[in-house]
């Protein structure tokens, strides 16, 4: 049922009803006991579409699937449908009229009796707290003992917020002058309502379209709630509101509601400000009276009657009896102790009792038991009783019928199974832990087996590797011995080479000394006429050092050599012609000083092991003036 509402700004949108949305409404009713089937379809479907668009869902079937998979989506959907728009002292003119005209007349009618106020669709609690402040201002010290305000709503989150009675600076804007300083205390950045006023308001969940109304109410606030209900549901709810009000009670509606079609139940006191009174002949609020009502007194004088009385009253199982009108008719001792009830509570509407709010499933199941005339059993129903932890009850609802089958009332049996529930939870938790431990143990065993196999394989691989290493070690030892032998041979060869090198060096020095001691200039070339030996006299004669000539082409040296004359002789000798020698030819040349010299040239083949010459030996002997005249 909607809480305090403001009309939608786009309420003119003619969104048609659809079978898909009807199926969604039935799903909400069956799964969460939220019955929106009585709401006006255009605005209701528009809000559902808005929520579906926010979560990017295009079809109703997809959205139903989302609700089943994500239960938290129910809260978001209900918050979208139940637009919680309220404030302190909304419509100040109406509240002034209540303070100045309605309350003085009402207080005169009730005399010194307690005042019962019901705020249906209380949202975040601003309206019931507004009523509390008005009554406190009017009654003064009598307020605490005389006023009891019941505030109900469908939205559990809104109720939780309202119970805290803590509001922001912005939420207090509608307060009359002086009220904030008088009734609120600043706590941090928020404002907390005084404890006396908070204790006077009892919050609970109630759906006025299907739950029983709170009875014997003097003032009933139901503002801008009826506007969202269709005509049939409005008629049913208005009838319930009429039943809730006592004869001189006052109904305070929102400015968007008129009740023009319900004159048989209510007539206006002030239509402009939306105050209504119950029409004569409207549903009665007379309490249900059961014959032989039991609480501390006997139903009959007979011995059997006393036995039945004591049997019920002393039963170890808590038992209540309510009449057809949902008013409390019987409480046994156990129920009184468990629920904090006494004889003074007999005749009260069941919906006024704390148990009606603290056991959420009880109201709808009671209606089902009475309508179906069949026993309804509830198992392990949570019973919220803050600040204590929730208890769990097995509840049995048994319709009481007369001899003709007419319903007289309903027996409610409450059995505390909290300990059994806790033990069951502990057993389930222990079983889950054991299953988890067993699975972990199985997994550990499998891992150990796998590790053992891997270790075994590793050991085998290590043994194989060890054998390979031993074989490699033996091969290395053999190779080391071979290397040692090769090293010995190399050392021996090195010594031999060193001896040969020494011998060659000595031979070279000997040959060099021979060449240097000769008066003739000696040059040795290979078959390619590359200089191999350049004697000291050659250096003196031609001015070229050994480092500049050895390895160079003889005929290309830049010196005073008679190249043109030497060329044919050298080529002839190295090719094996002229019996491998040319002797005593006289040639003219230029020495290193640029002077002309006469030379005797001898070209001799250098013979190797083969018959082919390996090079040529060239001797240049410088001739004197006398020698020049001799024939060559």
C-alpha cells in the first residue's frame, strides 16, 4: 500500500493495462505479500516501466526473472511504486484548523479518556510526529499518559527511518516557529526528536487494503493514499477506515482526496481542509465479545467448566483467541508472560498488539485461516523483539466453529522453538563445515598422491641423471688422461720447436753474417720474384732497408736496379732455362747516392728437393775502372 504520496506530475499518461503487468502484480502478491492489484493502472504501470528502464530491462518476463535472481530488486521496485513524499505540517492551514477547531471539540467528547491516533501511510514519520507535537502543545503534562499514536506503512525502510526520529535541516523546514527549539535536539548535523514524543508513537507494518485496521481510533490520518487505489479497492479501504474510527472520530485526508463517492461511510466536517466524520449507520467499532472470555475468571460454575478453564490457562503452550472481528478474546498465562499481555488487553484489536507487527506473516495467515475455515500451521516464523535477538515460533491457527459451521473466532497457538532453530542452524553449519573439511581433506589427499607420484618420478629422474653424471665423469677422467698425454706431447713438440727455432735463428744469423761479409750485394727471390733475402751490401748499394724490401716484388722496387736487364734473366732462371744460371754480365746502375756504378751480375737458380727451381740468387759485384774494360 502506498505511503504518504504526492500525485505524479505525468498522471495524465494514459498507459493501458496489460496482461504482462497483471502477471507481475500477481507475482509480487504471491512472493512478497505486497498486493498492488487494487492500484490505478496508469500510474502504477508507469512507475514499473520507469524502474525497468533504470535497470535496462525491456520485458516484464525479464524483470520477473531479475526479481527472482536478485531479491534486493524488490526493495528498489517498492520504493519506486511507494513514492515517499511527506513533511512536517504539510498544508499548514489544515493543521491550524485541526489545532483550533477539531481538537477542542474532540477532547470535550472524550473527556479524560486516552486518545488513540492512527497515521496510515506514515512514510518517514513526519505526520505522526507532527500530530504528537500538536497534542503535546494542547495537552501539556497529560500528553504522556493520554496519547497513543500508531503509525503504519508498507515500506519497511521508511519505518526504520521513522523510528530513528532523526531528520536533516531541510526536512524540518515545515515546522512552525519555535517547534524546532522546543521539540528537537541537534545531534551532529541532524536533529533528534525528544524522547517523550518518540515513545508516544508506535510504528508497524500494515497494508490497509488487506490487513485488519486499528480499532477505536479518535483521529485517523490517511493523507494522499487513497488517490492511488482503484474504485473497488478504495471502497473496501474506506469501509475499513470507517470501522477503525469510533463514533466521534475524525478522518484527516490529503488535499488530493475528496470521498465524494463514499457518503454512506463519511461526511465532510470541512471539505476544503479534508476533515471527515463517520456517517451514522457506518460499520460499528463495538468489540467482539466471546461467551466465557477467560483471563483469571471462570467461564462457568460447573466442575467441568473449571477444569476446562484451568486446562487452557495453565497450558505450557502460549494460546490466544481472537473473534471474527480480530479482537482479542482470550489469553492464557503462558501467552500473557511471553507477549507482555494482561486482562486489560482483552477486547483490543489484534492489529493493535505488538505481536501483529513483530511477526510479519501472522496477519495474512489469520485472514486465510478464517476465510478458508482450515487450520494453518507456520513453522519457525521469526519473531522480532528488539533489542533482543529474534526468536522463532511454531504457530498454529485453528478456526473455532459453532455447531452449524459458522466461524466464532480463531485460536492462535505459539510454541517457542528458538532453541531448536538455533540447534538446527548449528547442526547445519557444522554439517557444512564438515562437508567443507571433508572436501578439503579429499583435495589434500589427491594433492598428496599427485605430489608423491611427482616425487617418485623426480627420484627416478635423479637416479638416471646420477648414472649419466657418473658416466660423464668417467669420460671426463679418460679425456683428462688423453689431454694430459696430449699436453706432454705438446710440451715435447714445443721443446723440439724451440730447439729448431734456436737452430734456425743461429742458421739465419750465420747466413746473415755470410751475406754481410761478402763484398757482393746478395738478393734472394722466389719464383714470383718476391724478395726473400736482402743482404747488407744490397742495403748499402741501393739505399733500401731489409724491412722495406722483403716480401716486395723485386722488379717494382724504387731503386737504381737495372730492372729491364734483370727481368729476362730472372724469368729465364726461375723457369729452369739456361741451365739454371746466368753469370758475369756487366750492367750499369745508379747507387743510393745517385752515382753511376758498374756491376757484374750473377743470377743462379735456387734448387729445392724437386727439379724445379724455387727461386733465384742474384749477386751484384761492383767493378773497378780496370774491370770495366774487360769483356762481359
